[in-house]
C-alpha cells in the first residue's frame, strides 16, 4: 500500500513538474524561428552542396553562441521588467537612442526582406503562383498571424510552435530519404575544419544567418508575460524555467539547421550538384529523392518564411516603442517592411542576391545589441541578483569580439570578392 502511494506521489510530482515547465515554454520558440529562417536555408544548403559535411560544426558553435545570447536577453528582461530597447532608453542619452533605433530598424527591415522573400518562394515552389501574387499572399498570411496577437501572446506562440513543428517534421522526412553517412556527420559535428577561403566565407555567412539582432531585442520582451513577481527567488525560478525553454527550442533549431547541411551534402554534394539558389535546390530534390522530398522542402520554406516574417514585424514594433517611445499600427508597419521585398520581386531581381545583401547588412548591425546587452547586464544596480558574474562577463566579451571579427571577415570577403 505504501509502495503504491509512493508511486502515485512520484507520478503526481512528475506531472506537476511537467505542467509547470509547459507553462513557461513559448518565448524561446518564437525566437527560434529566426534561427531557421530562409537565410539559414540559403547558407546551409550552400555549405552542404559545396563542402559536404565539413561545415556542420559551424551550426553547432553558432547554436551555442545563440543559446548564450538569448539566455542573457531573457535574463535582462526577467531582472529589470523591461525589454532591452527600453533599458537602453533608460541608460543611454536620447540622441544615442535615436541612432540605436535607426540601426535596429535597418536590421529589422533587412531581416524581414529575406524572410518575406522566403515565404514568397515557398508559395511559388509549392503552388506555382507567380512571384508577385505569391508576395501579396505572403503579406496577407503574415497579417493574419500578427493579428492573432490581439488575443494574447500565447496564441501567437501556439501558431509559431506549430509552424516550427512543420519545419522540423519536413526536415526529419528529408533526412530519412537522404540516407546520409552518419559517421562523417558525427566527425564533422565535433571536429572544426575550414578547407579554403570559400569555406571561410560560407562559415561566416552561416553565423551571420543564425544570430539575428531583432530577436536579441525581442526575447527580453517575450519573457515579460511570464514574470510572476519581483523577488529574487521568483526571478531565479523564472530564469531557470526560461533556460529550459531556450534549451529545448534552440536545440530543435540546431537539429533543423544541421539537417539542412546534412541533406544538402547527402543529396547534392554526393551527386556533384552545386546549388546556388533555393529554387534550384527544390528542383534538384525532385528527380533525386522524389516529389515527397521536394514538397517537404517547399512546405518547410513556406512555414519558415511566414513565421519568421511575422516575428520580425512584431520585434520591430517592440524595438521602436522601446527606443524612442513611438508606436504605429502593426498593419501599417507590415506594409512598410513589405515594400522593399515587393519592389525586388516586381523588378525580377535574383532573390538569392537580395538574401545575401541582407545578411551583409545584418553583419554591420549585430554587434550593437550584443554590446548594449553586455553593458546593461553587467550592472548590479540594474540587474540585482541576476547581474553577470565574472565568467559570464568574460564569455560575453569573448563572444562579442568573435562575432565582430567574423562579421568584419564577412564584409571584407564580400566587398573584395575574395570568397
């Protein structure tokens, strides 16, 4: 009888723990869509088709950096009760914040450009809708996702989690069909290699496509609705739960990104096909793996474009409100951010070229939120018990320096044509 009671107590405790964790799951999943957006599709497919499995380690290290930065962003939001942009408004001068806002907005627009084009390409590849109409339909679908925010953040989180699930299932199917060399996958996940200058360019592009400025700002906003109190104990508990959320969401993103490289290597590199465009990737999959794989790729790209585009728009709204305390209707904002992408589609400019240019623009912008976040989260008077410890300060400074260095390498290689 006692044994049966103990089992029931254990089961109840386990159920209670799972329920408690599930209540905090969500913010990191919204953020994770930036790590599996169309920019990632482009760089990961290029990496696999050109260098086989050699660059999978870049996905792993990019993901570790992303986990660190998103944890710090969430910690800042939990500790202060404000998002990163709002804290910048408190810490820095008004003219400085206007400059920060302009830089952040350029980053949000560059990100949205790539993501909007990705959603448009997904519709075009799946349903053969002309690009200009696919662009308008992408805009309408992202409007619908953004509109659901009026019913609460958790509704948006559910929609985003469903879209992330679609992407994950699609690439699990791709992996099953591609039949990669798992021994080589394991080796190159753990052993860093850069065979030549072109590999350096692709590797830096993979990092640039992974760590996104707008979600560093936005994560500190998303954790606010789970904030249960202002005591040290409540903050520490919230941070612990958010770390679980981040670990689950970011590792799903890692698996999807790694799967993109693995599938590209197993299918394209093995058959001597170097893929230069997303359209080419989808067309090449069909004769090699069949229409099921080709369709899964198109669905994953569409889900990625829609989810990341919606999150980019909502993040931009949060950034504007935080830095300069200006708010415009989110639908108006969506129309503004759609405009550059629609112009590119209308003019018939190669979407891949626009995608690459947007990643280069982001390489200039990324250091700003990282340095802002480090300055604020290092201060005990602002962060209290959650202020960065000495090791975290060191690691944060090291990561910031690495990203700045890698981004300058990307800029140098891009503009000198030495890739």
